[in-house]
C-alpha cells in the first residue's frame, strides 16, 4: 500500500523532491490536527452507579465555561450496536452549537429519556425503552482546564417521577 510513496520492504527509502514536500506538509498538518484534536469523556452509568437505561430519564448538568475553543457535544450510542442511538426523532446528540436553553449560571441541562421535560425540548435527546445506551461528551479543541482536570463534568442523574 505504501509503494507509491517509495516505501517497500527490504528497500531503502529515498523520497524524491515531490514526495519530500508532500510528507513534510503532511507532518505539519498532522501535528496541527493533533494539537487541536477532540477529547472524549464517556458515561455508561448514572451518578448512583446504575447502567444508563432507555426507559429512564436523566439530566446531565454541563457546568459553565466548558474548556474548549470550538464547541462541545454529548452524543448517545446504543450499547448493543455501538452506533448512534436510533429513535423515532432521529436525534442522537446536543451541542453548544445548538440553541440550547441555559440556566442563569451559564450551565446547560441536557435531558435524556423517552419523553422530553416540559420547556426543555431543545435540550432533550430521546431514548428508547428496553435499549441501554452510553454517552460520549466531546471537547473540540480542549483547553488547559480539561487537561489539568480543574473543570469537572458531573455524572448523569436519574430523574425520579
């Protein structure tokens, strides 16, 4: 597969000027991408240590000042398929790029469950009863508070009827 780049088993690598330019540019782009890469946090259980269940409702309070330069998102996945959660609404995520309802302190409540909480429909990710799920919270271009862990993301909390 790498023969077109001049990489062959048992032969010395001697790139021509064109290949050298391509590989140099690729290294610079790769380094820039790595510096601006996204970071992920995952959740499989709620605050009480119970598995996340599609028949239950939860709240994830995203504190203010999320440590990212671009945006953040929370996405739900089906435990069985490891693919995006499939629901009738075809909604699997919410992000800071959306028009989400914010709390007075700047935090954002993301809700999951079979039905939306009144007044927070735009912050809701529908789940399916009988289907377990897990979540990834992504930081696009994370900043230092993410790396030094000074900005904690709380766990999903079950909403009891």
